[in-house]
C-alpha cells in the first residue's frame, strides 16, 4: 500500500476518533443532567425498554458518573476519608 494511502487512512481514522470522542463527551454531559432520584428512575425506565447491548455505553457513562459523585462526596477538605 502506498505511503500516501496509509497517510490518508490514518487521517480519516484520527478524524473519526475525534468525532466519536466529541459525541461521547456530549452524551456524558447530557446524562450528567439526570441527577435527582426521580430523573434517574425515569432514565432507567427508558433504558429498560432496550437491550443491554443497546444501552451499554450509556450505562457505562452513568456508572462512571455515579462513582465520581460518590468519590467526591467522600472527600473532606480535598482528602479522602
């Protein structure tokens, strides 16, 4: 495969990676707005209508956000207790 073709494919792959990264960040930001128990219950109800494979990425983001909130809540004065 010629170098120019490899370079073009690498550029396309990098552009796709950036686009996917931006989309994941936007999804994460949108999901972060579901904070109250009622909002989370509504979201869980919506997710329950779909398969685990269809909701995998969303559930991973929600789990990470929950972990980060719990971790931040266990810190006092910048130190973990």
